[in-house]
C-alpha cells in the first residue's frame, strides 16, 4: 500500500478515535485493544520490511517504543472513566490533552536526536509510534477499568 495513503488512513482513524473519546464513549475491550494492536503490528511490519535497518537503528527504535508506550500510559491515567447505564464509559479530559502535548514535544525531541544520530527513516515508522502510544494508554485504561468493578460496555454490532 502507498505510504501516503496508509498515513492518511491512520491519521483519519486517530482523529476519529480522539473526537469520539473527547465526547465520551462506551468502553469495550475490543475497541480499547484492537486499534493499538493493529497499528503496532503495522509499524512492526513496516520496520521489518525497511531496507538497511541496522542494529544501531534498533538500539534507538526499542527505547523509543518504550518511551512512547510510557507516555501513552501517562495519558491513559488522565482519561475519565465513569459509569453510565450500568456500563463503563471513557472521556478525554483537558489533562489528557496537556499530557498529549507534552508527549508530542518529548517524542519530537527524541526523533530529532535519532535523526542526528543517523537513524534511518525506515527505522522510524509513524504507525509504530502511534500504536505503542495507544497501547500504553489502553493498558492503563484497561487496568483501571478492571479495578473499577464496573463492567465493560457491550460490544457494538459490526455491520
């Protein structure tokens, strides 16, 4: 698939997810986990297919992925969880966007350091960065949801 097309699709998906979570949405396990796992998998496949990725590149990719996951986890700690109609809901808050802004600055700085260190472009797939960030967020939200004792929202039918 064309890189620009894939990037546009991912951008649209991220925007839709953020808008839905800003308004508040039912929290179900499938919607919580599938998007970050899929984006992370796409990023890993992109990394595996990249040409001329060296061990030095991977020495930057792995800490970058851990940093992104940790920043996503920090963002997940700011998401409001609440009960509505007997099921768990989630909503992004102002603090969520403050953490998001800080995360973008931190990851941007990390990316600049990687570029100056000579990390190849193919070793820095955007899908991987977004995926691990949403994965960190999902893990924290999932743990908080389970600890709340409120059941996840039922799965929506997919037609």
